[in-house]
């Protein structure tokens, strides 16, 4: 069980398209408690054992704001993973992957609220669309409620087909104590146009895998 995410105050790579010049802020995942006591020869961390939430874009430059939202998930494992029936919830709405959905090893998926707006802003094609049916992009199944990322705070909870928590990301105003799989306070909110991104290990370039938000470094 893993979760996100702290913010690295140094600003990293920027994304420039005709519609957006968003500065990505790297998310720092600080390992707390005994996890800091690593043997000196353990310089290479273990590969994560399950899918991670690696990017969240909740406060966009687009008119209507919600249209540009997206979530990115990543399979860092050495095996393909079938994610049919998996769900994402923000505690207000639930969206479900279609039964045929899967992720190859090392693959990532972009889940866009509006796939057409996502393309306009990033010049990439979304893998799934969960808010509206704007084009031929496969739709997530709207299981209950409405999934929209709040600009002031929200939760992203990824669950497998059995309802077990796979990963959690919490930012801004949120009752993080009420969410399993999260330790500590939520990530601080960021400015309009900033994409939250999970930090990578400097040695392996793998996404870091911990169970709490970090602190600025």
C-alpha cells in the first residue's frame, strides 16, 4: 500500500504547448520512521509491487477548469497487470475501468476528464475518459456520483477489483485521517497550471514508493 505526496520546492521540467506552460513541481516522498534506517549497501530501492498514481492535474488553465483535469497511473512492476474492474474514487464519485483494461510492464495510462481538452492542452491522446464523452477515447464506467478534482483539496484512491486499496494521493483540504493508506498531512495545494508529480529516485529513476506525504527539501 502506497501513497503520495510531498512537494519539492525546486521547480522541474516545464511543459509548453499552445495552450499551457505548466511548471511541474516534483513530489517528494520522504520515508518516515524506521524506513530511514537503510543499510549502507542498499543504494537501489526495491521496485514497487503495484500500480502507482504518478500525476494529478486538478487546477488547469482551461476555461471550465474541470475539462483539463487528468490523472496518470503507472505500472512499475515486471509483469502486466489486469486492471479491469479496478476503481478510482475521490470520496464523492467512483469510476471503474472496463473489464478488458490492462497495463503492460512499465506502462502508464492517462485518465482525462475530457479527452478532447486533454489533447488540446498536452498534444497527447488520453487512454481513458471519465467525465464526458468527447471523442472515441474509451470511457471509464461511472459507477456512482461525480468524480471531479477540487482545486482546494481532494483524495484520489485507487482500488483493485476486490476493493483493496492500491494507492492513495491526498492534497489540500481533506480529512486525511479518515482515508486508509495515507500517513500524515495532505500535500499542500499548488498554483493554477501546476501538475503534481511523484518524485523519482535519483539513482534508479524509478518512482519512489512510500506511504506518506513528504516535506520540502
